[in-house]
C-alpha cells in the first residue's frame, strides 16, 4: 500500500558523471516495496514543480531505508542533488507494479541500460538461482561493484569502449552467448524492443520495465500510456505505465506505437 511520508535524507553522494545516490529513511514503506517499483519525491521548498518519479535502487529493511540512484536532467533533479543529509523530502511510495520473480527459474538473465540499471540492483539481490547480468552504458559505468556482489556472471558494455565490451548491451549478450530460463530488463525503449525481440527468438519469457515520461504517477493523468495487447485479446489497449506497469510482459508491448 502506498504511503506519503516526510523522509529524511541519509547518505547522499555523486557516484558517476551526472549520477547521484541517495538513501532515504522510509519507515512504513520499505516493508511493502518490491523490485521494479518506484517513488515520487517532492522537495519541501515550496517549488511548483511536479514530484519527480524515481526508481528504487535498493531496499534496506533493517534500517527502514530506500536507495534512489538518479541522473540530473532538469531543474527538479538539480535541486535534489543539492540537498544535504538530514534534510527532508516528501516521499510517496511504493508506486507501480514491479517484477514477478520466478522462483522456479534455475538461471535468470538481467539486462540494464543507462538509468534503467539502478532498479535492477534490488532485483539481483532478491532473485533466486543463478544470475547472468548485462549492463550497458554510454561511457563510464556506475554501480558495477554493487552488482558484482549479487551476480554469478557480470558483463559490462560501453558505447565508447572505455570499459568492458565495446558496443551495445545486446552486442555483448550475443558475444558472450547469454542464456537463461527467464529475462528481466529495464532501460531505454529502443533497447527494450531489441531485447524483447531477442528473447522471443530464444523462446525466453521476458519482463521489461518501460521508461516513460510520467506526471502524476498514480494513473490519473494518462501522460504515460503505452499500447498493450494481451495474448487472448483481438486488439491492443492503452495501459498506464505508472499504475499498470512499469513492468510488463515483453511480448504484450506493441512496439510500433
């Protein structure tokens, strides 16, 4: 059940180029969060901007804290990056539907790209069985040491060749012959479409988390709709990424929308 609280900022630091990590004290929320869900964060500074929808990177239930890893892409996240430990934000979470972890899978493939990588960290911690993880970056990686703790095999690809395999994350998957019983992914839409096509060719069921621009975060404004076609239905229908997703069955997404 989602709740709105005043959350105190704990450790807050820059971890990469234009990339920040923030821990938030969130009692009453951490107990209900599952991997793939997100939070709305609003600064308590009288600003008129809408809350920022940000994915949840990690959950520490012992400390009743959530970790948010975000990129500074506008005035809202720029102001957020300036906030200090001990200051408070308004937090609404958990929001959306997360990943359905397949306990029967012997081996899982986890694929992330860009700022779609952070929400996959908690998934990699919770998912049972063997894990083969592929992370794609434009340049310098972030969070790779965190993922190393929770993976059986970690492959990193960079577009500019500064680290790991040179090329896209899908190129790396083909090069290293990725294989598993189920696939989980999050990242830019073009990447997700290609990953979904790859999974379909391999006969591997896949769950993907769509990155769409959101406003309200609770399904009221219809800004973040996508086309979904269920297996037994004749035609597609619009669904809201923020409330029906952000995680969907990859074969149900209508990619030419």
